[in-house]
């Protein structure tokens, strides 16, 4: 049985404040939990309705479906919920492609971007401190396990970018056409906030502005969603490494 | 004031059955409504808390914030809700790039794909009959107005594809590398269901299988989300038209 105290603790992890205070976050669903168990993340406690995990017995609690409903933050919980420790971030090694997010707010977008970094072999994802927390349960859910393979840092962006020695790219509506631009193997790629794009402060330290050109002819078309923009930009950078 | 009957009617439009029966759907928020008003879509009735729209008076009802809360399907409604008529679909002209969806279920994914078609100048989006309804309010919301610029048809996919004379592409895990494949200006691109990809039935009538190669080296990485895959595939097809 899950105690009232445990329910309260797990529920509190829905808030960033408590995740940071306690250094813990939750993962739900079989596939996600298995990926975290197979990674370097440290398990705190596993609550499961079925004994199907390869996890230490003294950290595993078999619970009822009813108990699972009390601790889940999903509409349709799937078998188990695990609490893991938030690891210390590793400093970025500043080699290869680095994705930088300036104030991305939507958990689904961040989750998808983490998954794209994993697919395209981007090891370091750097976030401004006001970007949504990557241990938010909706982000963890959307990453489909990719969170275990991408190193994510929350930093002072201005400072991070200023100390970087390579080329700093940003995505804008009025930059070089990304399809014909000369793109290196390494560099920082900055993507901006859903509504406002990249802030003026960060724009002032961007080296090269890139644009994904529009092929439709309506002036009313909204700019691309930040996760789709990330997909296309990473696709373009990586494609060039094949052709060379 | 909004009558009880009107509330009931508007609420019923959250269900595909009633949308189809009544031939009506809802649009929420100022920007979206303005785009639909400026398009060929026919307004049925506009409910707004502010008189800021260029719409016929006899079809506009000024309502209170409280009334808006009664008819909205959003947590935070924005100024107005409009009911529009579902237009008759126009037959696809079978020229240029055509995107075909085989059983895409998530409203956010369909909305994003419609937006991508708009950006990349794809005029016709063909959906299998079990793909989520494009007049679902979550889809309408996610398209950010692009629904007014893309012609969407729900058809028997097998029949549609069989009658098509050009090349039929599909995205798979084991096809030609899309970055080095020879891609024409025209063709059908099929994208599949979130969990199961393209069905066996449709796979049997695909001419060429394409793959977005993985650059990260983990075997555990999930395949890309269908909206991101669409972004990358459309980007690759359109890019080639620049280089020629």
C-alpha cells in the first residue's frame, strides 16, 4: 500500500520547486521506466501493479490499480510509476552540434526537441533558465526515453554563448536560406520562444541568422512550430555531413 | 445571451457525429476566427465578447465572458467562438506534392501536419477515413489558420493511391536514405499511424520506401514523431526544387 505521505510526496513532484528541493522526478509507463532503469539514472522507488521490472526488490513496491490512480498524473496510467533522482548535469564539452533553447515554454515542444537531439546525435541541449523544466512529467513523457541520452543544462544563455568559440546560428524569418547556406559540422543552433522567437539580448550575440524558406504563397501562414523548425534545421546540418 | 439550445448545439459540435450531421464546426480565438472570416469558409454564427470582427451583424451575437465560458472547449477562452460551415471538399488535382495520412490519430499531429503543408505549399492533404477529423476543435486550434489554405479529403486510401499515376513514396525504418535518394517534384508521400506506421495494405502499393537516417547511435531511440517526420520529408522534397 502507498502511504498518504508517499502520495503527497509524489504529487509534490508535479511542481518544479519540489523537484528541485528533493532532487527527484517521476517517470510513468513501462517503456519509459525500463529505459531509465537501463541508464545511469538512479532509482529512488518503483511503484508497480506488476512485477515485470528488473529493479532492486527493496526499492520496488507492488501496488493496486487503485493506488496507482492515486499517484499518477496521467488520465490512463500504464502499470507503473517510478521516482528517479535528478542527476547532476555534466558540463557541455562544446564539441559537435549544440542545440540552445531561448525560453521554450511548451512541455510537448521540449520533449519533442529532446527526442530530435537523440535521433540526430546532438549530445548537449542548453536551455535558458526560463525554458520549461526537462523533469516536468509531460516533458519526460514526450521524450520517450530520449532524456536518458541527451545531456541537458539550464544556464545563463548570454554567458554560455559568449564563452563559445565556434559559430552561433539562430533561426529567424529574415536570415540566409538554410537550404543554400554553407553549414559547418559544429556550432551552436539557437531556437526561440513559441510566440516571440529569439530574444533581442541573445540576437545581439548571434553570428549567422538562418531561415527555413516558405514554399506556400500566403502571407497569413504562421511561422513553423519550434519543434518542427528544430527537426528541419538538424536535418539540414546533418545531411551536409553525408554529402561531404 | 446564449440560449440553452445554442449551448447544446455548440457543445454537440465537439463530436464528429454531430459535426457531420449538422455540417458545422467551431473555431476559437481572435486570430483563427479572422483567418476563417477572410477565407472562403461560410460563417454560421459568431459569439464574441468584443465587437472587433468584420462579420455580418445579423450573424454576430455579443455575449458575456460568462456565456463564453459556457460554450468554449478551451481552458482559457480568447474573446470569441465562431461556428462555420464545413465546406464540400474539392477533388484533388493530383499535381505537385500530395501528402497522404494513413490513420494518424493525434489531433495535435494532424494540426501540425496541416500547418506544414501550408508552409511547404502542399495543396492537397489526403486522409484515410480513420484519420482524426480535421474539424475536431483541437485540430482546428493547432492549424493556426492553415486549415483555410489546405484542401483536405477523407477517402478510401487504397482506391485513391491505386488511381494515382505518379510515384508513391512512403516513410519506413528500412528504405532508401532520403538525403541521397533521387526525389522528383511531384508524387504522393504517405505517412503512417503514430504507433504502427503505414498499414500492410497500403505498404503493398507503395512504389518507393524512404528513410530518415538516425545519426545518434542508440538502438533504443524511438522513431521520429509523425509530424517531425513530415517536416523533414517535405523539407527534403522542396529543397531539391531550389537546387535544380
